[in-house]
C-alpha cells in the first residue's frame, strides 16, 4: 500500500477519488520508491509523512522535492486543505564518493602503493589492482573498505 491510513480521507473523497489517489501514489512508489503515511486529518489540515527508500538508480529526491510531490499528489484532489508534510529523504552514503579517480587521488596524497594496501588489508594485490584500475567493479563492501582505509 502506497498510502498508509488512506481511510482517514474516506469522509472527504469518493471511492473513485480514493482509488485514483492510491493509483497515483503507487506510481510514485514504483518509479521513485516513495511511500506516504497520513498521520491525521484535523479540520482542513492534513498531516502526511513521505519517505523514500533506496532506489536502484541511486537517484534520490531532496526533502523539498518530496514535499512538493506530496503536495501535488494531494492538493489537486483536496483543494482548500492545508497539507503539512514531514519528508524523510535518503542521505547518500559517505562511500558513494569512492571511484577509481578518488582512490588514485587518495593514494597519491598519502604516498601509498598497492603492495602496502594489500599487506595492511590482507587482500591480494591482484584484486586491489583490478579495483584501482577499474578492471573489476567495486561493490558496497569494497567501496567501504577503500573509504575507511584511505580516509584515516
């Protein structure tokens, strides 16, 4: 379900409008991994929480964009209501900066060689070399290892 507690809106919208709203929210969920939760409806104020989980593309909406999308979703169906949005945006992991050029730069700054990294990490030189030259792609664990090793 893309909108938790949608039943709070049943006295404000028809069954068809609820279905259309749910379908629109499901599109946000499928395309951007966004979910909505209605916390309360008090008079003409609707409090909604919007969150975005990890996406396969690695592209994330800012808090401002989450608020905007939530308001757009609800305001056209509920004109005259104040939509108060709490947005929970995904913060990029610090290890997202790790790529071949970042590693090369850090190694140069620290005067490190592949042999030393291999010795200190216990990882074979060939694997280290393949990651540093880009022959082999780096998963999250490898990026984390380089990030924490080279940021010390």
